[in-house]
C-alpha cells in the first residue's frame, strides 16, 4: 500500500485569521500572531501577503517561509 500524502493545507487568510489559525503557521507563536492581528487592527486589511513585511518581528527569512502559506 503506498504511503498517504498529507492533505494540502489551505492558505491562511491574513485578513480573517484569528490567533490560533495564525499560530498554525511555521515559526508563528502567540506573540507574533498578536502582532499580526494588532497590525491589521491598526492599519486595516492586508492588501497583499507581502505586507507582512511591515509587522515587527517578521524578517526576510520568515517572509520567505510564510508567503507560500498565506493569502489575503
């Protein structure tokens, strides 16, 4: 019997995700999830996934890891 591949995970929507959903992303814990939500609350909806760059604590390496996993 062939090995089962994991089901593809749908992208996390940066504009609607709550803290728990954001924490499903790699390297995103409770503090960073709250920073993402705070940025969204203060600045409005993310226009594009690349806007994550403006959130404190998200650097170049993290952006590269997150971009394929998020949507707006």
